[in-house]
C-alpha cells in the first residue's frame, strides 16, 4: 500500500466484504435489530447504502456480516427452507427454527464460509428472541448481541447501556446510539443506520441517513440545508 | 379366475374395474382382525390401550409389545401385523430424530402423522410391494397440547378425540362416544380404556392389556402406564363391569 | 429394521446426515457413499484418489472460534463433581458470558466441554440421539458413564483420522453401580480416567492442588471446597476465564447442575498495593 493512496486499485481484487456493525436487542415485547450500511472491497466502499437486515420470514430477520456473497446465499437458503417448513407446519416458523437452520448451514460449511450472523424475530411461543451465530457456527441465545468488525469498539458501551425490559423506543434509541458509536471508530462501518423492530404488532423499519447519524467526539456535524436535498 | 378379487387383487399396481385397490383393502382387513387397540385424548394427555391375545400359555408376560415410543413426547400403539408395526415405529423414530436434528425442536404431532401417512402410502403404489398391514394410533404431547392421530394402511391420517381399531372397534367406539373426554383426566382415562378393552373382548382365550400414555403426570413423556396403576385400573374396570352385570 | 437416516450409520460415521431433504422412501436403495468404498457398505480404508489429484494440499483442520476454557472434575465418596466457568470466548474477547458448558447426558452421566463450543453443541446432539434411542427402546437400559466416555473417544479419534478434528477436550463424569466415574477425551482421541481431572490450563493450575488435597473418600463438603479453590486459582491465572461458575454433581440420586455463582477472591495483600515497597525503583 502506498502511503495515503490505494495500492494498485486493490479493490479490484479484494473480496466484497461487510466489515460491519450489526446488533440485535430484545425489549419488553419484541426485538430491535440494527446495522450500518457500508460494504467495502478493500478500502473502496462498494455500497454506501447497503441493507444488511434481511427478512427470513414475515417476522424473522437476519443481520449479516462477513462475506456479502456467502451471507446472501446462506440467507436465501434459509428463506427457502423456512418457506417449506412453514408449509409443512401449517403455521409461521419459530425464531428458534430459523436460527437452527442458519446455524446448521454455518456449522457444516464453516471451512468455506465467512459469515457472522444474528437471527432475531418474534413468534407466538417465545415472543421476541435474539440468536447469535458467530464464525464457527455456535448457536447462542442471548438478550442482546453485537457483531461485525465495528462491534469491538462498543462492547463497553453496550454492556453499560443495555438493560432488560426496555420499552420499544428506549431499545431503538439504544441500538442507534450503539451503532453510531461503532461507525465513529470503525473504518469498515459507516454510512446510514437501519433498524428493524419486530413485535406481535408486526415489523417497523427506521432509516437514519448518513448526514443525520449522531456525531461522536472529535468529529463535526455536516452542515444541514434548510431543506434537505432529495433525489 | 375366481374368488372375490377376480385377478385384480394380486398387486397394488392395478386398480379393479370399479376403482378399488384390493391389496389395500386386504391390508385393512389384517388390521380389522387384530386385537383391539383403543386411544382417547383426555384433558391432560392421551391414553393408548391394546388388547393382546395370549396365543400360548408358554408366552412370557409383557412379550409381543404393541405400544412403542417414537420420541420423548410421542408414541404409538399398532394394530395388525406386529412386525409391520415395528417397521412403521422405526420409521417414526427416524422422522422424529431427523426433525430434531434439523429444526432443533420436537416434531409436532400433525407433522409426524402426515409423514408417516406419506410413508405408508408409498407401499400402495408399486406392484412389487405390499401395503403395511398396520393401523397406528399416534399419541403426542407437544406445544399444541395432547393430540391423537390414526394412520391407516392406505396412508390416510385422521385426528381423533378417541377411536379404536381391530376386532372390537365397533363396540369400543360406541363406548368411547359415551365418555366425556373433555372433562376426563388420564388417570380416569386408563380406567375407561381398561373397561372398554374388557368389554369388547369376547374370546375364550385370555388377554393381556397394555396401557401407555403421554400426559402431565408422565412429564409429557410417552411411557407405559406404571404397572401398579395399570393393575389398579384393570381391577377397577373389572369390578365396574361386574357391578353392571349384576344390574342387568 | 429399515435403514435409519441418522448419524450412527457405519457407512458415514457418527453425526446427523448432512442432507436437509426428507428421508427418501424406504423403497429406494441407499447410494454408495464413495467410489472406493467396499461393497459391504463399511467405511473405506483407503484415501479417495480424487481427493489426492487436486493440486492444493487438502486443508480440513480449522481453527477454534468460540471457545470454553478448563473443565475440572474430581471424585468423592458418593460421586463426582464437575466444574467450569460459563464463558464462551471469541479469541481473547469475553463474548458470551452465560454459556452452559456442563450438560446432562442421562440420569447417571454428564459431560463438560472446553474448546470449540460449536463442536460441543454438535457432540451434545450426538449424545442426545443416543439417549433418545435409549428412551425409545424402552427396555430400562441406558448408557453408562464408561460407555459414553468410550463412545466420545471413538468419535473424536475418528474425526482426527479424517484430518477434521472436533476441537474439544471433554470431561465425562458419572456414577453407576455404586462407583464414581471420571474420564477425559482430547481432540485427537487421547483418553484416560482418573480420580481427578482437568482440561487445558487447568492441568497446570488446578491439578497440582488436586494432587495435594484430593483423596477418593473425601466428603462432598471437602470436595466442593477443593473445587472452589481450584476454580479460584484458574480464575486468577487464566485470562480467558470469568468469575461465574457452575458446579455439577452426579451421585446415586442423579445429576444436578448448579445455578451460576461467583467466588470470593482475595486481592488484599499489602504488597499488591505497593509492590515496590521493599525494592524501590523496581517494577
């Protein structure tokens, strides 16, 4: 790498990877999932408005980190398995089932995949639940979890801020704050913040554009126009 | 060609002109001639009972089993050809095991029943195979609560509040209809089943009763009813029947 | 009996069948699993020639990601104690702090795991299959601790022979026919039994204490006290550990696994506050 520049257009040969911040947290009645929107190939930002929170069923979503190709295809498989399973069941699949299927794909192909996943959602048996599936394909049920390269910067913040039985609004504020702090320190995370909130009442999405992401210490807020530019 | 099948009953590969698959019907007959098997769904679980005719005085007690677990929360009672029954149970175990491996959850009753139905149906499709001579009563207790299913040799599956198959099925079904299943506990259920089995049994030879349940008391595990409870239920059933005879 | 598409087939070795499809109809013949396999259906004894023809060396051996640290085990008069912390570490990140690494197998046996925890979850599924089978056989028999230990040894050795090891050190504790059982298996299938055991760092930190203080006819209270001492030393000196432990016990009354608990630690030495007091200028 040349100092200050891109060595020989390294993004042409680097894998498309989601050096990422993703997270999911449960609250009283559901879950909130959150992610940044950056996808990079080496140092080049291949997509600055990525959606890393992908639906598996109507009420189960997955946060993807690692190789974009691996996680997209893995998600598609799980979507397909769940569709079939839902038909056999004659009912909506459970979050646990979705997590188990994703875990099985990740575990059995661990030598070929680069995939860190968070499966979360709502079902009528368990209510809201969050499952973490880190690199080796372990399946861990937790009240909240963070993942991706950016997560390393916000362990302390999340341990401090998370508490059980938050309200929906409190939980979403927690997720946005955590992701924004990760984006502030991790070069592989950035862009916008997306959240998905899932409860018995359905799915809500929020979108925080890049120029409205909370600004952390040492940075400047971007100048705001009176009327934001809209394309 | 003579006889009832007139040549159309030699394999499941051929329909008869009036639209029957005789081998399937014959398989059902194998079930109809079998010892009676009864199943009822009570408010807190499912009770299965089988009438095992004692074919020889030299037979060991408890041999020739008719009730089998297929998983922790599911089990079956089979009527018909015992060896076929064992094979169906083996398949049920495999399905339950595989479902748990993939989905990380116990297989729901209706899924297991449907899969067993599909499995048994396969043997009605090919010339070289014969259908299973077995009807299986399937008792499960999962998230959906206690459930009772019947899988027939044709592959048809039903869900029941209570039903019976085998020789005494008609009488047994009449008796089951008189029960208030929605208010009955499994403790009462085993006695009811014991009574019905004794009522419909009409042979010189004796029989051994096999009772199994999956209920709250068994921790939602399918198991044979503990011997002491089964003996008590049988004694109470006999006493009740004798009292009724006195009234007549 | 029909072929059962489960993991314990001689042909494919232990583990769930990888296919996600429903089991095929019993009518279909089972396909041969590899071209060089013997027709009797057993495992091939030679290497698949196709695998050798590739120009790259075969790389199976992976790397552990989410790991658990030492598991300790000691016997006592009436049974066996197993203990470990509840951490699932991700490299040196203490990532998952409530991971149960002690698990019950059946009423007479339990397993504790260190190493890769996804592999441990897989191993527990194997054991669950076996005990489900025991349940379905409904003949009153179940796996004894020594059988579970032997089985795990076979599984781990088998996988290391495939150059694809299960990255675990396991401890098996049990109590059967009046005798405690305590055994361990390593990731390459090395196994032994002893009156006291530890995996990983525990071998260096805890076992010296055990050798000093353990005797097979100690009371439960003595054993618990020794275990607490060992756990504490492991916590002091193993960076991948946390002060959140579980203690499991097998006796004639069955298996019980405690709720997570923390231990009192001692940082009150005077010289801890000012280590250089007696040697000014030193570190």
